[in-house]
C-alpha cells in the first residue's frame, strides 16, 4: 500500500474527525478509503448508466447479454466486498 499525505483546512479537519466518530471508524485513513471507494463505485455506475442511455437513445432496447452479465457481476462483487469488510 502506498502513502498519500494531504493538507486540509481546519474546518474540514473537524468535519473529518466528526464523520470518523459518527461512522465508528478508527482513523482518517478508513474514512478516506470509504470516500474513494464510493467515488470509484459512482464512476462505474455512471459508465453503465451512460451505456443504458445510449441504448435507449438509439432505440437499442435489446442490449447484449454480456453487458447485463457484467452489471450483475459488478453488483455481486461490490456486495461481497462490503460484506467482507463488515465482518
């Protein structure tokens, strides 16, 4: 794992500290990891929503089976990842 240092203003630091307590986390690293994972998931979701919109815009209601299998696989993977972290 690599290390990244960031500098944030005092009000944001206080916000991070309060969020860590609210979420029951142990350290800022866990909070930022959760933020980054959520952003990564949003980016993946945005990609798939874009593909669905493109299909709809082009009247391609029948999208390749492989596309839907990938969505299902990503959803299962994310769910399993969250379960593993919760345990």
